[in-house]
């Protein structure tokens, strides 16, 4: 038990597991291997035998790999190095972009399609200016009631299955950076927070009654619609406080980028985040 506690204290969850960055891991692994080879070469030059030099060099490599496994990095400041010196084409080889992969998110045209559907479902309406959207009062009331039901439910996985029209073993995992839902051990969805996930599950329940074609929509499309609504959420699912729309610079492991956010003013929980360039003009709330 003591050994387990020591490892837990030494581990860096922010940079390991689902948060591990592949470019940084590969970079540090190469450094660990090169460092071990340099140690072995130095010992050979100093007159040590080949077996001893190889053994010490191997131990140095194993120590470096253990550091990377437990803490994510061997060399301090690796994220800064990758941001500064890794060109975009190299990041792309590892599935990384200098900014989030916006192709996986909604572009302006898709955002308009989502808003059109939400207007048809009597969830969104134009505000007084006619240039922006806001929640329909009856939808906002029903949504908040559904949020309370989902937040207090004993069978959260069952609500998730119904909301997205899936079947299987549902697992909800919370990390420092996100809430992840797995379906049969595969990642089904990733949210900014548990509150954001609950908001989407709840909005799906209301949309199921208001949008005629809901039953025919695949899980991904349901997620797009629920996420589009979350941009306009006015009350925090976690504490009931008011929300605020803003933009800020977010730093990922390998890049910095501007994002539009919706967060709770009272408890600070993040409810919505998307790169600024993917938010179509006029689609952001005016609050």
C-alpha cells in the first residue's frame, strides 16, 4: 500500500493517461534512448567494459521511460519546446494540430443547420435585435427541470443511453480536464465538465419530444444539437448560478488558440468551449 501511495504522489495525471500527449511522449522517449546511448558511449570511452557500459546505459533508458510513464515528461518544459519548435506538418503526423482540429467540429454552415433545427424544435428563437438567438422560455424551463432530474438520477448511464440512442455498457470518467463517457470501453463523448454532460443529456430528453425526426438521428448528430444548445445555457447545472459568455486563449500541450467559452459565474465550471473560428458570426450569445 505504501508503494502504491508513493507512485500516486509522484504520478502527474494532467500529463498521463487520456491526457498524455503523443508528440511530447515520442520526443522524450527519443531523448531517453539517446541519453542512455550517450551514457554507455561515455563509459566505453572511459575504459569500462562493453557489458558494464551496456547495462548502465540500459538502466538509464529504463529510468527515463519510467519517468515518462509516471509523469508524462522526462525533460522539463517539453510543451514549450514542442510549441516553439515542432512545425505543423510534424504535429499532424502525431494527430496534433497547432490549434484544435476544427474539421471535427461544426463549421459555419453546419452551425447554421443546427440552429435551423433548434428553431424548428421551438428550442431557439431570435432575440429582440433579430441578429442573435436565445432560448425559448418554455424550452428553458423544461430543460432546467430535466437537468435536475438527470443530476439527481441513480441511473445516469440509462439516461445517457436514452439520450443518444445507444446500447451497451456506459462508463462515466471524470478527469481534471474533461468528463469522458465510454460505450463498451470506447470513447463515445468528451465534455468540458460533468455539468456540461448533464446539460446535453437533459436537452436530448426535451428535444426528443419537440423534434419530429429525433428518433432517426444518429448519436453524433444528437450530440451536435445538444452542444449547439449549450452555447445558450443561462443557468449552471452544477450550482444554479448564472452563466457568462467570453473568449480566452487556451493552452494545450502543443499549441495556444483562441476559444469561445460559456462558464458559470458563481462556481466557475466550464460548460462550453469551441475555437473562435468555428463560431459563426451572430451565433454567440450577447451576454
